[in-house]
C-alpha cells in the first residue's frame, strides 16, 4: 500500500478509557454469570437468580458492588 508523504499528520489510535472496559461485552457477561449465581445462592429461587443476572447484564457498575455488599453468595437472613 502506497502512502504519500504529504503534510498529513499521523493519526493516533483511540485511547481506551475505564468506561470502555467496564462497558465491554466480556465484563457484562462475567457480571451476568456471577450475579445469576449470587441470586440463586442468596434466595434459592430461579426467578430471583434470573433477575439478579439481568441486573448484572444491564447495570454491572451498580449491581456488582451491591452483591458484594450483600455478601456474595450468602444466604439472605429471614426476618
């Protein structure tokens, strides 16, 4: 490929930010799997496991810290 030697400046590749990493497909998939496990272990219900998994898919930045604050995979205490 021939590139002319003109006044064109080289273009720097785009920089990735932390938002690009957190919003990536791999992080979202990992959060979905982890939060589905957490939801099932916490409640024992498949429905709640799927709800936790969807929260991990759509809101990983919020859902993952909440699951850690709840005690990841710990059973929910009865009132």
